[in-house]
């Protein structure tokens, strides 16, 4: 009987630990993640790609000129030349200060996430524990009647553990995407030099904002989950098996709701912001 209780408690403890880890990740900046070692590598890559970005800058600028002029007489129009010059200068500035642009966007979005996280306060309400009624029912079960409980508790604990790792991997993937966007930023930002290629740069900025705002969606999902799964769990049934099965089924359903919201955070962020 103690093995069944310990098995479920270990699964719930794993889930609660991952919730705390998610909360720490949401409030952490890429510069401080893993002591800043990863950010140093990303900064070096970003700086190394600026040379390629400048080369693409000239290429996109030339493509933009040839696509917008029918013949060389159009170059005599001062407004056309001024427009291309301003576009080139703006694109060069974006490539040169791409790291500052990326960190500024993240800081703005991070402020929204921090404000929402402050309203929630923490993940205490979303923590999962094994009720005393269920523990008592399990301990009062005979050996033969406990065999189905072993199966149910084993499957339930495996499912809960799997959900906890799926959720934390989703949150970690957000950090990795932030790093990838920041490292490769000079290349797509160079596309602003050409009018016909500027759409690639706009799409890059929109997607990056979407990744940054995923943190806000995850915080909101945790808030909804806390309200949805909070309160005293419903434990019904005359036998221990029915009580344990009902509680595990209800708990797994609630966890599925949160994991589903977290995994859909990228799509929801873009839909909400119209990106």
C-alpha cells in the first residue's frame, strides 16, 4: 500500500517541481539563463553574421532598385533616390544594432509577462497533492483488491510524469527559439534594404514578438489552470479503486488542459496579437 501512495506522491512531486521550474524560466531573461554562458555564444554568432548581413544588405538594396525602376532615367527623380537611400540607411542601422533591437523587443514583452506574473504571484495554487481521503482509502485496501490500484497508480504516475516533461520541454524550446532568432537576426533584418524583400524582415520581427509573448500566454494558462483545478478535489465512490481512479482521471484531465494551453502558446500568442 505504501508503494502505491509513494508512486503517486512522486509523480505529483515531479509535476510540482516542473511548475516551479517553469515559473523561474518565465521570469528569467536570456542574458541570465544558465549563468549567461549561452548568451555569450549567441552574441558572438550575432556579431559574426553581421558581415554576411551587410553583404545581403547591398544585394537586397540592388534588387529593390532594379525592381522599382523601369529604366535608368528613373534615377534622375530625387524622391525615388531619397526613398531608396532612407531605406538603405534604416536597414543598415537595423543590422548594425540588431542585438539592441532584439533585446529591446524582449524587454518590452518581458515587462508585460512580469506584470502578469506579479498578479498571479506563484504556482502554489496549481500544485497537485494527494488528498488524505485517497491515502486512507488506499491504506485500508486488502492485498487482492490493491492489484487494480497498482495498475491504475502506475499508469497514472507515468502519464503525469510524461505530461510534466512535455510541458517543461515546451517552455525550454521557447528559450532556444529566442536564442536562434537573436543569433540569426542580421540576416533577415538586411531584407529591409529592398522594397520587394522587406516582407521577410517584417515577418521575422512579427514572429520574434510572438515568441516573446508566449511567456504571457503561458502565465495566463497557469492562471486559468489554478482557477480551474483549484479547490477541494471531488472524491466519490464506495470502493478505494473507484475513488483513486476517479481522482487520478480528474487530475490527469486538469493537467492535460494546462499542457495543451502551454503547447499552443505560440499559436495563441500570434492569434491574440494578430501577428
